[in-house]
C-alpha cells in the first residue's frame, strides 16, 4: 500500500491511499484532483518512507524515476 500524506489549503493533514504503484501513477497523471501547490508531508510504500518532500505538482516526475525495488522487504 502507498500512502500520500499532504497538507490541504487549511494546513490540515490529509491522506490518499493507493493499492499499487500503477494506481498512484494514474492518479498523478491527471486523475488526482489536488492543487499542485499542496505540500507533501510524506509518501510511504509498504510502511517505508520514500523520502519525498515537496509539492504535489512535482511528485509525478519523482515517482516515475524511482527504483521501487529498493523498498521491497529483504
């Protein structure tokens, strides 16, 4: 499971959950109806923090270039 935690316009912490990487990518490619300027608090994959800090608008490029295998359990 992938959890995207962000701050909305009222600085309230919100979460979106995605079952797969493909589902996240589809949402980020245009289906996610969040303003680009919302600040990302965290992005986790299988409970591990991906380490992304930035805004929603820059997330697609970062996520598309990630090597997701590095976050698989050893």
